[in-house]
C-alpha cells in the first residue's frame, strides 16, 4: 500500500522562507498570538520556541490537516512539486478560501496551467485599512507557481531559434496596473503588524532611480575624462602661443619676418587646412582740414529732379486722360439725370412709356461712374498704380 503524499523538504523550506521565524510569541492585530513559523493554534503570551521545535510543529501540526484536505479534495493525480505548491498556497490563504478558489476547480477539471495562473489572483492584503497589492504576496505566488509548474522529469527544451515567443495581448491586459506596496512585519510592544517600511529605507522605485543616477554620473565622468585636453604635440592642435603669433602677424602685415609664426608647424599638424591668404594694406583716404581745425564734410552733388513734359515725364498724359474723360462723362450724366427727373413729363422730349425711370437710373449710374473715374484719376496722378 502506497504511503500518503506528504510535503517534501523543498516545500517546507519554501513555506519557512515566506512565513519567517519568531522565537517569542507576539500578538496579532486581531488579538491572536503567533509563534515559530506561522503557528497560531497553540500560541499564547510568553511562549518561546526554538527553530527545531518550530519546524516540528509546522510539519506535524500545521501542515498535516492541509495535506489531508488536498488529498481528499484534489481528484486529479499530483506530482510532488504540485503537491508542495498547493500546500504552501492553502496554508497561506486558509483552507476555506482554498476550497472556494477557482484553483481547486480548474485543477479537478484537468486545467493545470490555468490553475497555476489562478494562484496569481491571491496577492492582495489589508495594509493600514486598505486592500492593496502586497510585494511579498506577489513573490510568494510566483514561487508557488514556479514550483507547481516544475516537472519532475525536467524542463522541456524549447530553443528560441526553434519557436520564437509571440506577444499575448490577453496576458498583457490581465496584468494589474496597481503598484504593489512593500511591507515589513513590525514587532512593537509585543504586537506584530504588517506595515510599509519606516521612512529612510529606499523603496524599489527610489533604489532604481538612484542606480540609474549613479550609472549616468559614471558614464559622464568617463566621457569627460576621455575628452580631456591632451598635449598639443600629440593631438595635432596648435598651441595658444602659436595662434596668438599667427593672429598678430595677420593684423600687422608690415611686421618683420621673424615675428611671423612658423607656417610649416601649423601646416604639418593640419595638412587639410588651407593657408590664410595675405591681404594687402588698405590705403586710407585723408580728408583735408580747414583752417579752424574741423574736418570738411563732403556731400554728394545735388541733382535737380527731372521735369515731366506731359507725355513721357513723371505723369504721362495717356495715364490720366482716360480717367479724366470718364469723370467728365459721369458728371454730365449726373446733371442730365437730375434734369430729366426734375422736368415735368409733358415738357420732356421725346415722350414715351417708362420715361419716368430714365432720369433716376441715369443719375444713379453716372454717380457710380464718376466716383470710380475720379478715384482712379487720383491714383494715376499720384502714381499709386
């Protein structure tokens, strides 16, 4: 008869690493006591325990009922790694929560991978009165999931060259965007509580930012050291004295040959640099002085403006004459329209139907013609066109 499956040494070590050891019983926020590796049933005030005794209590007292529960409720065969992962998972979330979780339902239906994924959902805890994602629970679920998926016969080799992984949008959407809170188990006044670390300890984002800053500082220091000025004879750059002498020689073309810089030195260091052309001195024109010591201001001769002849001068006759004629025609039309409107109908000649509208229409059209003609006549005279 086969012996019932029990938690292996690897499974016990996994549970011990996440539960932590307490040699002296401490009070929990709900009033209960905890001692050893997460033992609460027989813990009481003042109780002390060694590591060896705490491990015996964990193996034979705390894990025994959970192992029996898994053997009874899990209907599918389990490997040792799967059994150890389920014991750690159920010991952490509680037997009632394990029976109601979808991990057990998926496992009994043969969906082992989905059951392992279901462990990830149990990663939140109440911290300072708020239910938040806890860093330690995320890591514990990841360790239990990895142990659950570890096959006894070893890993199946799938090289990337044979099967390149593809992005799964569904898995990306299932990832929570909520930031996990890092907690620590504090023991103050004989009471244990889970709370964020005390001020002064760097969080994960702060540690990452500090590491990036240190790396950037190191890279900048290395870059500055690499770009530090070296000896001019090694880099091929002329020295400051040579540049000063060259500029002085160009500024004083009549200087002595001995004061000019050695062009061969600069050309040897800069073979691609064209030599600076020598400029001839500019002859300055002197201004005669008048007897009282003041200089005479020379002004250019004044040229009288040319007068127009009416045809091809400043104002061309053909430029403004058409507008003048149109202006006169418009004024005559205004006068004629007003006369026809004011004269009684029997005195008009010739008389006919619709004669009453001729005068107003003629006056209105002539006004528009006169205004436009006078406007363009003004622009033609002032040369704005």
